[in-house]
């Protein structure tokens, strides 16, 4: 009985950790939209600022919803462990790529 409880700790703790930081990651888009330094660096100032921020949010939402459909198929084909590793790799790469663009158009 103790081994079953340990197994849940080994499984539930990493899953909760990844879920927690994933939720923070999604919240980050809202936070950076209120940062004046971010807005200035990417040229999100002026009369069309709100339209560009709306477009950024729309693209994120569409990409997020499509990826949810895609990952279900990938989990069925690769299995949970390989998909989790692949997801962490893709997540890391997108975080790195998100820090590189100098303007909103390349973002």
C-alpha cells in the first residue's frame, strides 16, 4: 500500500508542477501586454496599439486551441511519456523563440 502512495507522489507532483507553470505561461501574455517596456520594444505604441494587442491575443488563442487538438493525436501515437518529453522540448523552443523577435511583426 505504501508503494502505491509513493507512486502517486512521483506522478502527481511533476504533473502538478508542469500544469502550474503552464498556467503561469498562459497568463504571461496578459502581463506583458501591460508592460510599457515590452510595448515600446516591440513597437506596440500609438493609435493601433490595441488592435495589435488584440491580434497577438487572437493568434495565441488560435494556436493554443489547434495545439490541443494536435496533442491528443500525438499522445495516441507516441504514448504519454514520449509526448510529455516532446511537449517540454516544444515548449522550451517556443519560449526561446518568443524572446528573439525585435518587432511585433516577426513575433
